[in-house]
C-alpha cells in the first residue's frame, strides 16, 4: 500500500513539474485550412517514389471507372480435346525403410546429466560428430554416437582420438 501511495505521489509531482516548466498544454482542436490527402502507388520490389507534389483529389461527380476484373467464362467443347488423353501409369509407392541409427557408448558413464551434456558439447565442437546422452538409470548417463556398422565405429573412434587426444583403445 505504501509503494502504491509512493508511485501516485511521485507521478503527481512529475506532472506538476512538467506543467510548471512547460505550461498548461493546449488541448483544443485546430481546424486546418485544407485537408492533406496523400495517394501513392508502389510496385512490389521497388522503393517508394521521391517526394513529389501531391495532386488534389478528383471531384466525386466524375464518370465511374470500369471494373478492373471482368468475369471470364471458359468453354471447352469435345472438339477441342485431343483424341487420346495421356493417362499416367500407376506408380507403385515404395515406402523406404526408416533408418534407425544404432548408438555406441564409448566413454565411462557420468553421474550427472549436466556433466555428460558438457562433455557432448565439447566433443561436438571439436569433432563435428553427432552425440547423444543416454540415461540408463538415475545417476548413470552414457555418451554415445550413432553408427551403421563395425567399421563405422572404428572410423569414428579414430576420428575422436585424433581430434581430442583421448585414448579410446579400450573401447
């Protein structure tokens, strides 16, 4: 309640200070001598035109413009069609087998997910490979990379060793 009272008092003091320094604002409406009407057209991708004098609006009693869009009816007769319509051959849809990557855990488990994620972030920055943190149970988090076959595992272990200097020979 005291804060609200302080905010209201401060606001009142600020308004009073502005009125004293700048004077009471004139809030009456001023009628302009002539209304200003701006019209411009822009095409897509173009900058607006440079400042040009504005033409006065056209009087309302001029002839109406023709509509910009006309109704068009397209009629196709059987004579217009070719003798044989090409029929596409049915295509047998083959659903590709989804690729399920296998994950190889290559480092001893971490006790903290935060530590495992930090290790993964540093490895990804250094090697450019994709890693995952796998939670085995609470307090046990392994770091793994995806592989397709045994030679892929060895290639990635070699790449990690050469990039980081870690000894991964123990598997």
